[in-house]
C-alpha cells in the first residue's frame, strides 16, 4: 500500500485572552493502497522435444531453486540451460525474474528486454519491467512499460491497476480512474482498485462516489484497515463525524495498533468538540508510535481548546523535536505562547512558520506586537 498526501485542516478556535480567531492546524492521516505487485514466476516445468533434455532438466532445477527463493542458484541453473539452448525463452524470462528478486536490476532488465523480442510472454516481461522501474522511482519508464503490456494483452487487471497507481501519484486523477475502472471491468472483486478509485474521487471532491467505492472495497475485503481510514476521512469531510468515528473505530478493530486510525478518530472527536476524547486518542497513537509528530500537534490543539497552555507547548515542543520543519507546530506553539503572554516567543514561532511556508502566519505577525 501506498499514503496519500497529508491533509492539513484549518480549525477556527476562539480564545478568551485576545478574542482573536486562531487557526489551529490539525493533521489527518489518510491512507491509500498503492500496493506493489509481486513479481510473477513461471514455475511450470518444461517438457518439449524442441529443447534438449539436459536443458530441460537444468530449467526445472532452476524453477525448484526459485520456489525456495534461492535466486543465485536459480540464475546459475537457467544460465547453464541457456548455454545449451540460447533461445530457451522461459529460461531467459525466469532468469530475469530471479535477477529482479535478487535486486540485480540491470541484469533483470536485460533478460526481460530480450523476452519482449521473443514472443508469447512479451506482455508479462513489459509488466515486470514496469514494476522494476517503478520501484527504482522511474515513473515514466514504468508507465511506458505498463502501457506496452496493456497494448499487447488487455486481459490483465494488474496491468491497468499498476499504471493507475502511477497516474494517481502524478495527480492525474481522471486518467487514473479510467485505469482503475479497467481493472475492475476485468476483475469485479479487485478491492484495491475500488479503494484507489475512491481515493481519486476523494481528491476530486466527488465524495459520494468515493464513499460508494470504499464501501464496495470493504464489501469485498472487510479487513482493509486503510480503506476504513479513507472512508472515515471522506465522511468527516462531508460533516458526518459520527459516521467517520464509526469507520475509524472499524480500522482500530481490524488493527488495534493503528496509530493513524487513532489519530484520525481524534480529529473527528475534535470536530465534535469532544476534546478530552481527542486527547485520549492522540495519547493512544503516541503510545503506539512515540515519534508520531502529528499526534503530538493534534493533542496540543485539543489542549489549546481546553486552555491548557503548558501541556500544549510541551506537546508542540515534542512535535518540533521530532520534525524540525513542522511548520504548523510552530504556528500552534505561537498561539499557546501568546496565551501565556510570551509575546517574544510567539512572534519567533510565527516567523518560523512563515519561513516554512505557512501563509496564515502573516496574520499573526501583523497583530500589532510583532516587529
């Protein structure tokens, strides 16, 4: 699975000291499944009179090594088979797969490229090269290879799905939707494709469509924690906080150690004004992941609502220690410091937030006491 871009959500909080409307930034972590497809192995034995018996036996031994994940041994067997019969296509293919599993990318690409010139398994070779380029971060080459695979054989849902994931990462949501829909057309039970299409709709603010796709993904696979998180996030954006809390609670039911789900549920509680519950959920998230900077920031936002300035500052200090460029933690710490009449400290934090790109910090700096 792959995370969607984090959302920083604006909250207005009216404080008693200056009666100003403060912008408390609360992080909501939403997940999307960008699952890396496993390299496929052709583990069938060869029995063809066109291939010498010795080469066949070496090939079968190589397949046996692959099944044991002994990649080096597999490469040796396939290489020996190819020395006897250089046009042994399946030996070239499986040697490429073995190289890939052994992270010898250049050799893997060389073998798989050769397969694309040989015949029947060309589409699968392009698909696997797409996976390799994707894992190396070369998105354009990955997309190009997935496209070649699709052009040669349009019967494989994974080909469409993996290209759709890359389009999603490039924020080309309409194109990604077409690919996820293509995957679903080929495989009606493709839960990840429903989930990721839902995430496209969420990004496009077509929330009803997103909910429908997330619901379908969960109908197929009710153990997908990240989909409950995604569904809860959309419901919260729709103002349905009680429903969002239910879905975040479902994520926790599936995985009681999901720091993200506790953090997300805290946000929904915060939106309802149930600040103590938000604090408790943030505390749970922190107990699971002590380096979860966003949960510290979020708990601080709830403490600010309860006018517990010292506790808020302590949490924001931790958030900043963990993530030194956490702009919104500086913004929120400035709010808490102002409420304690530490005006110099507040101005310094807002200046830092502005330096890190938070435009809202300008309004705080222009409040009359920051030079």
